[in-house]
C-alpha cells in the first residue's frame, strides 16, 4: 500500500474514533493555504515543501553550515518581513506561486563555452567579439563596476524612498 493511502486510511480511522468536538475542529481547520489562495486546499506535505523552499531561499548560496540553518530557521519570520519590506521599497514583485516553465539552456551554454575554449579566447591580451571587433579593455573590471553601479542604484532608491517618507 502506498504511503499516502496508508496515511489516509489511518486518518480516516482516527476521525471515526474522535470525540465530536475534535472532529468538528478538524473539519473546520483542515484546509491549509501557504500561497494565500483560500480556494486551494494544500496538503501538509505541500506546506512543508513551501516552508522548506522559503527557508532555502533565505540561506546564502552554497552548502549552508549548521549555524546558518539555525539562524535562518529561528529568524524566518523576521527575515521574511525584511525581504517583503526591501521588495516593497525596490518595487520588486514577489513570486505569486503559479507555475512557470523555463526551457533549459544547458546545451547552448555548453556550445558557447566550447567556442570560447576552441578560440583560446581567455588566453588573449586583447579581447575581441566573436566577429572580430575590439572590446573595451576595462571589460576585465565588468563585475566590479556592475556591483558598484548596483549598490549606487539601490542607495539612490532607498534615499528616494526615505525622502518620500519624510515628505508624507
């Protein structure tokens, strides 16, 4: 017997043996929704998966250590509120829980990397586009400049938001 059928059967027997007050309470509160849609009853396993996904989304990239897990799990509600506030300030829309499909680009990425390796592109002193045009020599600092620009942009957004709060 599959595990879900066994769980369903045991739950059914327990419900028959419950006092009427407990049975009424269970029936009143047995539909859960973590996505916020009251019309969608979500099973306990779905809720645990959603909570686990939220927790993993708050952890730094890579394999988290025990201390990181403990910190996130103990502060998940606070971290969630911080994320909501930052998204609100930055105007970022939260994921709405609907399914999205994104085609895998692994094959294309592999092929592009093969072209770069075959042309020994990264061993060159002067970087060129794949069609031979010279690139800006400052391109080697692209990541650093992008990060600085992003920090400056977010600082401006936060300053604007704080200024609007003072005006109100």
